[in-house]
C-alpha cells in the first residue's frame, strides 16, 4: 500500500505552477465538452437528419480542425502560445452558442466548420505551452496531467451531457460555449505574461533564434504522422459510430451511453499519472505507443467477439482506456522530442492536422460503412487499420533506436544543405 501511495506522490511532484494552472484551464474547458459526443445523436434524433448527413457534418468538423491545426501552429510560432489559446477559447465559446441556434443543414455545416477552425487552433498552442512549462525529466507527466484534466473533464461532460441530452439537446451548446469562455478568463488571470513569469513575453520570444527546421522536412516525423493518422482513424470511431452502435444495436439510452463514456475519463484521471511515472524512461516512447495502439484496436474488434449490451459496452471501454493511457502521453512526448522552441507550434500543428485528417476520414467513412455494410464489417475493418498502425509504430521504433535518434539533432543531420 505504501508503494502505491509513494507512486502517486512522486507522480505529481516536481511539476511547475504554470503546468498546474494550465491543467485547471483545461479541466474547466473540457468539463463542458458535451456537443462532440452527442453531435451525431443530436443531428439524427433531434433534427432528423440521416446517418450519412450526420457523417458529413462530423467530417466538416474534422476538415475545420485541419485548417485550425495548420493556422494555429503557425500563429503560435509567430504570436506565442498564450495569445493563440486565449483567442481560440473566446471565439470558440461564442461559436458553440451560435451553432446551437441554427437549424438549416447548410448553416449547420458552415458553423460546424468555422467552430472547428477556431476550436482546434487551440491544440498546437496548448501542446507548445506544456513543453514550455516542463522539462525533459517531467515532460511526459506534464502531458499526462493535461490529459488527466481533459479526461476528468470529459467524464464530467459525458455524464452530465447524457443527462442534458435526454431532456434538452440545445443546452449542450450553451454549456460548451460558456465553459470555453470561462476557461479563457482563467487563462488570462493566471497565465498571462504579465501575471506569470513562466509565460514568455513578446520581447522574450523575439530574442530566440530563428531558422529552426521545418517539420515537413523531418522524414522520421512525417512517418510518425502517417501512423498517427491510421491510429486516430480508429480512435475517432469512439465519437461517431460507437455512440450510434450503442444506440441502434445495443439499444442503450443516451444517459447510459454518457455513463459508459465517462468511465474512460474517470479511469484515466485516477490511473494515468502513476502509470506514466512508473513506465517513463523504462523503454522507448514508441514501445508503449505500439502496445497502446493494439489494445485500442482490440476494443473495437471485441464488439464482434462478445455478446451482451451494457456489459459489452463497458468491457470495450475498459480496453480502450488501457490502450489510450499507454499510447497518447508517449505520442505527445515523441512529438516534442523532435522540436526546438522556435518550431514547436508547427510540429504540434502538424500533429493536430494528423488527428484532424483522421477525424474527417474516420467520421465520414465510418458512418458510411456502418450505414451500407453494417457495424460488423466496420469493426473488422477498424481492426485491420489498427494493426497496420501498430506495425508502423513498431517499425518506427526499430528505425529510431538503430539510429540512436528521435531528437532535433537527428533532424538537423537529415536536412539537405
């Protein structure tokens, strides 16, 4: 018992105050995450659009995220991560509220795209902030703490969102918008350059060296991005086809669906930091990524292997959660090891784009496969894509270990003169 207590104690020690404040900002923001998990159900049940039409809207959400990742990454390197995060939270909050007021399909598509552009410009800025507030010894734990806030907020948002969706879908948009704005206010109060010395000012950013290598010339990183897209393609089914499968095939209520999804965030909040503390530095980052991708893949395949409804949903979610805890913190750390201060925004932006491409293709093709071929075919297909991603990460692990690489110094050696 003492060993467990000490593991948790040391897992949370040595992190900077700014890291903790950033996590609180993220917790407030994600506690209001209610639109995303229930967007497909909102479109099909409340507004009576088809599964295919819902898939197009979700794909536009992903398309906007692609632009948001590119724009946010570039703006982060130019204006700094604080400014980009603040503007993204404020504008995204307003857009959530506006999206909940429109009813025509064309306007829903337009507002969804614009919201996603604004919302996802936050991601590269946030990853850059985590890197700035951490060091090499605690960076994975800093990313894990941020994910803890995301998933704790996700569990709250999913559980409350399921209850709210059962009574009034439109309230989801108001709650999501107001929590965005609330997170922006806390960010301004706690982490502005004038109030927090760990946030670089404009003058401090101006004296940094320029001419850092571009992520688009980093061959190792580009391979990592391809395999990340394959993995994220599978993972994003959790937000589109999985809720539809729960509802249509397992006949679960929206409240029960929200409760199942909240399990993911609660376990991550309680376990991931201590797990990362025990695992980091024991093996290369990509070793844990590969194992996590395999588990995540199996969480979808299990739908074709086991009977049941509620128990099956919980079983799949437990496997998914284990895979997520092993893969995602170490993926973020691997991404940051390829960067220097001047190009972190662009590297993080490209990583955001990878997940956004997967969101576009995953939501759209996943719903189409489910609609035309059935969920059973979809889960086998996802299994194949996930195994391919795992093999890719394993290959990348072998390649980087043989070259003793994975750092920005290796990138510089690979650059053409």
